[in-house]
C-alpha cells in the first residue's frame, strides 16, 4: 500500500479514481460482440463460451438437471449447511420487514388513491462462480425475490471445469426453491437473460454483481428493454480509522475486499500516520497467510492509505468517493455516521467487520460500486417490486376535483383532457352515472 500524506483537495480526484474505468472502452466493445453472438447463435454461443472461458464441456446441456440438483446437499458439510440456514433466516427477517403496506388515501372527498406493490414477473439472478463461487450472493438475491413472489426466477452461474455447478450454490438454490438453473457466466449469461435462448428464458430484470464485463453487459442489456438492479462491478471498501482502531482489524477488513478479485479496490483513511503505518505492516503480514494471496496482492497495487487532518475531512473524502462498503473504525462511529451521504452499506465501530454484511447480519450485500452509491441504493425487497398507483372517483369526487382539472388542462392548451372531465360533469348534472 502506498501512503499519501495530506494531499490537497485538487489531488483527491486522482486518488479516488477506480482502475477499472481506464479500460471501459475495450470492455464495452468486447461485450457488444458477445451480445451479438449470443443473440445470433443462442445456446451454441453459450456452449462455446463455456469451453473458452470456463474450460467446461457442457455436452449434457446448459441446464442443471433434477439429479444434479438433488445430489448437491450430500456434498455440502453439515456445519456449512447450518451456517447457510442461519444466514438465510437473518436475511429473511431483515427483508421481510420491508414488505410494503397498501394504504388508501382520500385526497379530496370522493377521490381515493392508493399504491399497490406488484412483483417483477421474470427475474434473472447472476451469481459469480469463477475462483470464488458466491453462494452468499444467491441468498441476498433469492430471499427478496421469493418474498416479492416473483413468478419466474432464472439463476445463471458459471460451470466448473467438469461441467457441474458448485454444489454449495445448488444447495442454496434448493433452500430458496429455485429450480431453473443455467450453466452460464460472464457477459454471455447477461446477454442470454436479456434476449432469451432455447435454454435460457428471457427476463424483465437482471440482478447480481460481477466483474467489469458483467457490469458493462448489464448496462448494455438496458438498451434491449431489460432493467437491472444497479451497475455493480468490482468490490471495494473504504475504511476510516482513527488512533483508537486496531491495526490488525483494519488490515483484515482491507484484505477481505482485496481477495475478491484483482480489480477490487481498498482505501484507508486516517488522521494518524502511526495507524496507517501499522495497518500497512499488518496488511503485508496477513497477506502472506491468505490462500488467495496472489489475487489480493494484485488488488493491493491499486490500494491507497491516505493521511488527512480531521474526521470531517475524511468523511468529506469518503462522500466524494461514494464507496460500496464504508467502515467507520473510529471512537464515535454513530456521530460520524450522521454525516454519511454516499455509501452502499456502512459498518460502525471496531467490532463490526464488513464480512458480517457479506454473509449473515441480514442486510443485503449486492451494492453499488464505481461511485454509483451517489445515486443508487443496494438491493432490497423494493428492487423486485413495481409500484402501481390506482385511483377511483365517486360522483362527489368528480364534482370536487373535476373543475380543478378543467382549469389546469385549459391553461396548458390540452382541450381533450378538459373535455374528458367536462363530459362526465355534464352527465352527472343530467342525472347519469
């Protein structure tokens, strides 16, 4: 980690730059080619990409069959099954509290308006497989999808080299009651979900994190009329630590994001040079002990440790950066948290590692990255719902609001709008209903 001492505010923009953005144009061109290929060749293209990118020969087809799904539980250790069930219960409890209540409001006498939550009918869940199969992400997406009662849920995840799907992902899918599972990953999976193939149903909205190719593919899918949860790309964390923080804790939090992938990014802010130096030393020590040390080491090449003057200055930097994960490892985290305006998810205090949100505290870990926390929220139950408004007028209601509408419509020159009200008012005056 490189330490930057008291950079001026004009220098902050360079320190806040995400490395992945520098390759955006090349990524978009490649993703466009993949989309066109999948739309032209369908399943054949997906089979070729599985061989090319995953080293998997899917001679048995793209879909997970009932036998493979049924055999998954036996391959998952009992201790892990118990942990997954507990995480499922916590996530379910937190998201269940988000179920909206339908309320009817009488805005004027006889004018009743209400809003109803309706599930998105067809949703696609993209679950990264690769070097770290994220079964936890399936919980984060599958739980609210089920709570929302989405009628069709399609799961796409990359195959392993032997053509199977990671059994922990399949066990989690069974727990959630998801049976439509496709062996496809990367941009090609997003392309298939956006347009459909013989094996992959087309969906209305695509969810799930991924690398910059997946992020670019999701954004491209919106051009085909498919919605997405958010632009969720490489993982990132920003830690604000004062002299009260434990360097070993801080280092572990930084490495927990760095080990996600080589394009992950970690930033440490402190008003204590001693803290930065100790945390840097701890990062180097702990890195040697990690099974994914090589991956984390690549991510750390873009990491930064920055010395700033005050907690307020650190918070200002963080709000500009808009991190996916924000850890407040400070003496008074609640007080500092009051000023957070841009972050995906916030972790307060020395005993709240970001890892609990990744797995089992109950909050959702599918969060905006690349600065999109300025204008996007993380996934929630609302992400799987549409809100449809309704209104109904009684005769009294039309008499109440009708003249208001007539006056406004005439002022805008929209005579047909006014007439739609006037004709009804005249009918009421003539005794019609």
